[in-house]
């Protein structure tokens, strides 16, 4: 196995993601059936990572995605501009009645013993219409790309989206970029397109093109069909159980050089224990564990991915990179919405063992 490396020569894009943009309606702690108002968050499993890398970490990040020419599309474009992410849009016209649409995600935050509830309206979604040939990867990557990323949410949307991911990864590999993929296994999305068998067929094919893999225990077990740990694991925070799974992953996919995930023990909707692990070139790294007082848990895993990727792109050690991901993901859960509101000094301070004492 060759050592994991990232391009160090000048590149126009440090990071490029392909995925779907959505708008998430968030009534806060109120269940949707009783909601009278909500906040609107712009999100997307792949875009969130790009937004973190651009807005918090100051890298040049882009996203290739679908955009619809109507009011909700304009709202989404404005939020993308705010984060500084460079968009590469495939445009669709809205027919005034049925779409194509920017998908809607509905998600309350839960509270205490009441868990958050997430459901979707992805009917006639523009992102699901994306297919190979929609983006000129040669033109997009002409100035150089260091890292290419996508995820399992986008792969689940249609038969063509997974093919587009593979097309993008092959183009990125020819440009010398690292390919990463977040399994993000979502049972509700896969249930409508063939369920577990279809998910594993699609995701295993994609992962054959991947250098760096993000995924928790459920992602690896259900998304890839990797056998899980025996019942001897001490808790969901036990890193040894996860490292055993990683060894099984790499046996089946020797192309993978990096595997990383967050470890989360949920005591209530607002109280989590939080840690993260990194396997890179056969070496194991484990973050500290901290207790989170969670405002909004959605986006924490994407925040972890962006912090880790920043560390690896910027030449930090694996341990430093893991701590940056762990710290940024932790901070994400303290903000409303799915994308970062953190600043790099805050992330660096927490990664080095900072406290929540007031900053005067």
C-alpha cells in the first residue's frame, strides 16, 4: 500500500464536491405537527463539507450541483455565496407547478428524551436528475484540484447520480486528486429505491474508487455489508471495535488509505459524548472524548469531515488533523443549521484543549 499523499502544487480548487443542495425547514424544539413557524437552512451532505472548508478554514472549495431557476433556487444561491463556495450549476427550469424542485428536508431538533425526527420531500428533485455528462470535469479541474468528495445521500437519489459520482471520481483521479466518500447511509432514502441490497450494490461500486472513506459503524455494516463487531464492545465510544471493522473494510477495498468517523454516545437529544477515530496508512489515531450540550446535531459529521480534510490538505499530522475534525464537528452541534458558523481560531483552541470560559 502506497502512503497517503495530497497534491502540494498550486491548485485553483483545494476541494470539489458533487451532490444535491436542499433547504431544511426547522421548527426548533416543536414537532412539525404542532409547528407554526420554522427557520430555513440550506444544506447538503456534500455541500456542507465544502462550506466548512471555505467559510471556516479558508480553503478554495467548489460544489457541482443542480440549480433551479425559481425563488427557492435564488434563496439557496444566496446562502452558497455567503459561504464563499464556488458553485458549478447544472440549470433546470421550474414549470411553475410541479418542478423540478430544490428538495425539502423537514427536521425538528427534539429535546431531552424526545429524539429529533427527520423526513423528506424529494419528489421531482433537480439533484436526482443529474447524470454523467452534465459537468465538464476537465474544464472545472483545469486549474488543478486537490480533493474530490461525494456521499451516500446523493448516491441514493437516482440511478444516474451514482454513475455521476463515479464519473467525477475517475476524472478527479486523472487530475491527481484524492477521492473521498461519506457513506451517510439513510434507510428512508434507500427504502424507496430497492432497500439494503440496492444500497450495498451501489455503495460498494463507488467505494472501489475511493482513497478516503467516512462512515460510522452502521454505515459500514449496512451500507457496505461489512460484518460488525461482536457483542464485546464496551460502548459506542469503544475505538477498538471500530478499528476491527476498518481492517475488514480494507481487506475488501485495498484502494482505501484513510478511514475516519465520529463516535457518539447519545444520552439524550441534547447530551452526547463525542469522540472520533482515524485510520491512515495502517496507523490508528483516537481523539479525546468530550461531553456535548447539543443545540442542533445535524451537520456534525460533515463538520468533522471538513476539519479532518483541512488538516490533511494543509499538511498537519494525522493526530492534528483528527483533532481539528473532532473540534469542528463538536462546534457544529452548538450552532443552528447544518453549515459551519465557527472560526478557525475557535476550532484550533478546542483542538488544543480549550475551554468554554468566556472570551473577553
